[in-house]
C-alpha cells in the first residue's frame, strides 16, 4: 500500500496491542484512493503482504470518507472489508 506516487484521500491506522493468549500486536491501515471515476478502499495488516482492495463506482467522495472512518472505528478486519462494503453499498461494490 505504501507505493511512491500514490495519493490517498484519507488514511487511518489502528494499532492493536499484544494481549497474551488473545491477540498479537499488529497494525491495520485503511486508505481511500480515487482513480478515474472509481473510489478504492484499501485495508492491510502490517503482518500480512496482502492488500485488500475494493473499488466502488458512482459513490460520493464525502460518503466514501465516512465509510472509511466506519471501517477504522469499528476495526473491521481487512478480510471482511469487501463484505461490509457490499452490505452497506449493495450493488455499487
């Protein structure tokens, strides 16, 4: 996700602390990017090489920003981002 020349409209990073027996320390980054007429949501764990990307066409940029904030504030797992966006936006995903 950290590629030179990439401009993101918004980026949020959530830190997770080590909780013995429950979770490992990690960081999840959520980002919003516009390319042509599509808004792309990116979500990635620091401990994973996989960047989950989901594009939505025809979405208002302000609403997309609120969606990104929702993903961050609710600590949506990167693997669940496409399903959550599909639930919230329906056929636009």
